[in-house]
């Protein structure tokens, strides 16, 4: 069985969500490392952390919405 376009999109969005989650973990780790806090660039990580957190959640939510739409026959499925 071949993968439909919507299944491919779901897979890619899901992968993007996983990547954002991994990036978020790395950023959180660096942002709260006391040895690195003296660097101004590291201090900017709190803003990046904030944005990545929202991006990760948005991508997870989009994945779920796409899956639900696909399961109920939404979209054209081609």
C-alpha cells in the first residue's frame, strides 16, 4: 500500500514536532547551565526556549488535527 499525500504530510509534521522537542531539550539544558550563563548569547536562549516550546506544541496539535481529519475522511486523501 502506498502512502497518500496526507499520510506523508502527517509523518513529516510529526517528525518536525519530534525535532522541535529534541531542540527544546537541548536549549533548556544550555539555558540553565550555570557555567554558561555569563555568556550574553546563552541568555538569549530563554527566548528561543519559549518559542520552541510553542512551536513544539503547535506541531503536535497540528499532527493530531491532521490525523483526526484523515481518519474521518477529511481532505482528498490523494
